[in-house]
C-alpha cells in the first residue's frame, strides 16, 4: 500500500489535470456557440442558391449539364474523397469514426483521390500508408468561406477536366445536442431528384428568363452551391468536434472526481493506520519504560 505522501501527490496531480479538463470544456463550449452562429448566418444565402437551382430544374427538367451527368460505367470510376478531421485529439471517437468510414469507402474503388483536412487525418494517413493526393494546409479550427472556395474550386477543376467522375465529402454531422455521426455525401455530380422537394408545392410557377442560356446560368450557380456545401460541412464538423470534446472533457472530469473520492478514502485510511501505529508504538514505549522503572 502506498504511503500518505504518495497518495497526496497523486491527488494533487489529478486535481491539476481536472483544472485542465474543466478549462478545455469551457473553451469548447464557447467555440461551439460561435460556430453555430457562423452556420446560421450563412444558411439563408445557400438555401436561396439551392431554391434557385430547384426552380431552374422544375422549369427545364430535361436540361443536360455537366454537373448533373452520371457515369454509367461504375467499374472504372475515378472517385475523389474530401475527408474532414480535426487538428487536435482528445475529442472521443470524433476522428476515429471519420477515418474508419473513409478507409471503408476508399477500398470500394481502384482509382481514387484523397483530399484531407486536419492534422489528425494527415498523421493517420501517413502512419497507415494512405496516399494523400492533395493536402489543404488550412486549420480546421477556423472554417471560412474563402478556404471553402479554394477547396471547392480545386475539386470542381478536377471534375471539369475529367480527372474525377464522382466526388464525395466525409465529415461529421451533428444529429442533436449530444449525438454526432460520421457521414458521406456526394458532392458531384449533382442529382436532380435531390432538388425536387425543396420548393413548396404551392409556389406559383413563374416564367423564367435565363440569359445567356440555362446551362450557363446553372454553371455559374453550381460552383457556389458546391462551395456552400463544403463550407457548411466544415462548420458542422467544427461544431461536432467541439461537442465531442466537451463530452470527452466532461467524462474525464467526472472520472477524475471519482478517482479523487477513492483516493481520499484511501488517504484517510492510510493516515489512520499511521496514527494507530504511532499510538501503539507510544503505548508500547510507555509500558517498556514502566517495566524498566519497576525493576
């Protein structure tokens, strides 16, 4: 059994760790509120883009556009994956879930390209021998529209040059206040069916005049839509990361309190044993002295 000094040192160490986990919880809470506000501020603009695309497709359902073309030959597809991870750990299974989903999807095709965001994803790929085709050296701790546009334009250029047939983004979606899940969504090509239920059925179908042509209008809107989706995924991943870290730090703090409680009991027991031993030694010494005097 450890002595009282060792137990006390361990208790002090755990208390110091608990201060750190509490501070990290508060920081993540603050960042979570900020990121949610960022997402809410941009949603109206990108919803308007989505609604505009839905209106065009409703008026011209048979419109042929490169952004809606699907490759029927599934065997020889060139597929790109954008994988969004965190820059830091200590966020529970946040990074693990995204990377495991990415590994599973990459195994389905022979010709793939991997685009990774976040230091944790880069380290994981390097350790497991996964080739990264493009590294976006942006911190995911500060998602901005400018960075999303850089990523989006890189992906769109590869798609238009037929270097990629399909593009997917793998990120973490926040299901509710306490639950998140890794999710994969197809970015390109777009599916017309996804835009059918966006406009309310009671909206009056006004005549659209698209100049210089419907395809050129759509070709201007789609890149902004893709950029908006990437930005939304970055912000939502950031929200999910902070939420996961909050829960991890809360669990760590609770575990620290439980350990401190057990150590406190052990410390009192050891101290009591030491006091009892000292009293026993004093009594034994007094008895020895008494016997010595009686002789």
